[in-house]
């Protein structure tokens, strides 16, 4: 269960990073 939660957090942070990159590239 802890490993699944850790993976989910990694996926979420990776998704947020990708979203940030997409937003910043739109404004540049």
C-alpha cells in the first residue's frame, strides 16, 4: 500500500511538472 501511494504521488508530481512546463511554454 505504501509503495502504491508513493507511485501515485510520483505520478501526480510528474503530471504537475508537465502541466507547468506546458503552461510556461505557452507564455514564452
